[in-house]
C-alpha cells in the first residue's frame, strides 16, 4: 500500500478547518437554542430545555416573526415560479443566435457583479420616484429577481448546451407540433434541471437580505426581521428562531432532492435513456 504524502494530511487539516469555519456558527446557534430558562446568549449553558422554542409560538414583545415568515414564504414562491418560467423561456430563446443576444446576456449577468445594496437602493428609488408603493411583493419581488434570474438562466444555458436536438427532430417526424414537442419531449427530459432552478430561486429569495433591505417597505421579510431582532432581543429565542429556519431550509432542499430522485426513478422504470441528454 502506497504511503500518502505529507501534503495529503496538511490539505485534510485545512479542509477540516474550513468545515469548522463554515458550519461551526450554525452548530453553535443550534446548541445554544436549547438553553434552559435562565440561559443567555453565550456559553456555558444554563440547563437544557425547549423553553425558547415554546417562546417563539407565544406573543413576542418585539417584531412579527410569523408574519415575516409568511411574507418570505410567499415571496420565495413568487420568485421561484417567475425564475423558473423566465429561465426556461430564456434558455430556449438563446439556443439560436439573434441580434443583440450577446448584449442582452451581458446585461442579465451584470446584476450579479453590482453590489446588492446598490440594486436595492436603485429599485427602491425607482419605485418611489414613479409613485409606486415600495412593498415586498412589488419592489422587493423585482429586486430579488435581479439576483435569481441570472443564476436560473446560467443553469438553463448549460442544460440546453448539452441537449440533444435529435429528440425534438424525432418528435417532429412523428407529427408533433412545437407545443407538443416542448411539453412531451423537452420538459420531461430537463425536469431534474428545472427542479434545480426552482430550488435556487426559492432559497436565494428566502435568505436574501441586502436586495430586500430598501425594497420591502413597511413589512419585513424574515431575514430583515431577524436582523432587527439582533438589536432588541437578548435571549436565546433568536437562536431558536435561527435553528427552526435552518431546519426549514434543509427540509425544502430535501423535498426538492427527493422529488428529483422520484422523477429519475420513474423515468428509469419506463426504460427511457433520454435523461442522458442532459
């Protein structure tokens, strides 16, 4: 058996430290959320209980946690559906070169390199100067799309770059219309990728702070509510909220992954190898 070089162990140590740096704060918050009733925001823990989780479901003196959660959930679903639809349409459009396609692509990607707070400021000013209400479902929705749409489009560009057009040609040879080809051939083949785009759209929206800061109006989304609580709440209830929101995010991701796995299994049972196209 060949002996591993010393660099392997040094790189393993660096990777382990990176994992601690990446997940250590989340684990720490999860542990501190189980403080006893007399516990504070730091170690050592004063007992172990579910006291602060129960506090979340009682009337809070500061903030509107569940209202903010509902707004973030609705906004995330709105952004997810819009990102999914526009990304698929954009991916289909960019399969063929058209005049101005390069410039349009650069404009779409440009929103990723502009500082998020400037996007938030610009969208908020645009709405207010136009006499439109600055609201999480209007200006906040538009600001978040400048974040999610480029990612969705980039994913769809990669998918369609590897898509085998022979499947569409075969469908047309059988007399399928363009809509039937899209519905019964293209969409089923790229379905796992659509789940990925939807997951990107929802999670990026649900966790977004900077682009919502100046566009949410009078009603906070959950990230804004949590930020506001950090200046007012001095009990582990904020850690309990962080733990629950993290578990919710993991549950959403798990649900998307299970859905993708089920779709792949069904396609495999039908004896189709069309998924290899993407």
